[in-house]
C-alpha cells in the first residue's frame, strides 16, 4: 500500500546508488582534488539490495533507477539488474551512467532485463569534455550511446548539465545529436547541492533562458502537457516534432510533487537530495530485522517527510555552494555522487 508524506507526496520512485566511486571528475559534481570514500565492507551486497527493493515495493515503490557514482564501475552489475528485473512490482527499471563503460556492458544489461538507460553527456567537444571531466573519454561515451541503440533499448535519454560560458553554446548541437539516436535530451540547471563547491548563481543558465535561446534557433517551442506526471523534467516540442526536457531544480523547483528517495551504496536512505541526514537501513537489515520491521522504518520515515530542499534554497537571499570541502571530507554521504544525484 502506497504511503504519503506530510504534503501528500507518495513514495513511488527509488534511486539506488550501487557505488560512490566514479571514473570521471565532472567539475559541477566532483571538483575537489581528494575525496573520502565509503568503506568497501559497508557496501550493500546485491542480495541485500534485492531484499530492500522488495521492502520498498511493499510500501508502494514501483520505479527504480540504478545510479552511482558511476554504476558500471560496480563489478557484475548485470547480476543485480537480473535480480531486480524479476520483481513483478517494479514497472520501471532504469540506469543513469556517464557512458564510459557502456559499450562493453550494453548488451548484457539489456539481456539482464534493464528497461531504460540515461547517459550523462554535457558536451560534444573533445577538449571541452577533457576540461569538464578531467578525462579523455568522449569517444568511449559516444560509442556507448551507439551501443545502447544497437542493443535495442528504447526511450534513451541524454542528460546535460548546462553551465554559463562553459557549454551553454551547445544546446542546439546536443538536441541535434540526440535526434540522430532517437534520444530525448534533458537540460539540467546547475544545482547547488552536495559537492558542487564551485557553484555560483551567475553560472546557472535558467530554464527560461534556455527556452528563449532554443526558440531563437528553431522557432516556436511548445510545452508538452502531461497530466499527473511527477517526472523531474518539463518536456517541450520543437516545430519539427523533436522533443526535449528541462530539469529546472534551481530556478523552478518541483518539490511539491517529488516522489523520489535515495538509497546509498552503504544503506542510508535519504528523503531529499538536499537532506543533511539519512535513515540507516543497513544496520537493521544486517541485525536481522524482518521485512515488516524494515517496512515500518520506511512508513515512519516517509510519513514524517516535509522536505522541500530546492524550494528552501531558492528562497535564500545569499546563495552559495551548500557544503564546504572540509565538511564533505568529514561526511562523504553529503556528496551528490554518494547519494545518487
């Protein structure tokens, strides 16, 4: 039975981080030189993740997205996909990846039962990719996107974080690239969350500015009205029928309809991306708690939820990066790459 929080938001979507490690160092997510990592012995085993997924579906969750860090650096990930794909209660099983390892894993993920893939791609320019990520991996990412299409996945999405004077001149190029692979591009406003220690208000390219630029390039941009949708992206259509999305968490938060929570790779459950504390599920799980006892933890936690992190940030007069590098080193759970973005 579905449970609701204090604002009537149901618990439906769960993002499961399978690792805090990443093979890129994107400037908007991991700009620091050094990081504190979760102890490997604390990471949930695949069977533990599978059991917790059953517990979550027992209170209404029907959509799961695998995240990281970079999920494909977790060894034998298709085995976890197979465990989750076998659960009838899950209507949607997706994964977000930076695409670097996707070419070698796409076919196995499809065979294991993964429904959908989202690839993070912020630029199509080689040198710009290297500066943004501190790695020369753009060719492998592009090969991974091609492999997703070849493996037979549908509903491919490409997520692009847009930064002023960094990649905001590539809006049309990214849409045109997505069109080649029948992929819907979703532009994401730069968020002041987790380890975004370089965040500045002036670096944000707003939803309204993106729409104005795209209208100047393509002509009239029409909104796509989707009644009852709780997806984070607003969707739009260009005159030729091409669709794209914008996730405007920074300037136009969707907190009032957010049905998402996040499970870290070591079993902390976060009810908001901006939350400073999570609820421990690994401890009770490994101490022998029953499924009903675990479900009661979820019911209790979610029923008290009143989080509106992005709305509260928007209301601030003086707004800078959320967390200092020193605090991030003391508690790696505050990192966005730890709690799944």
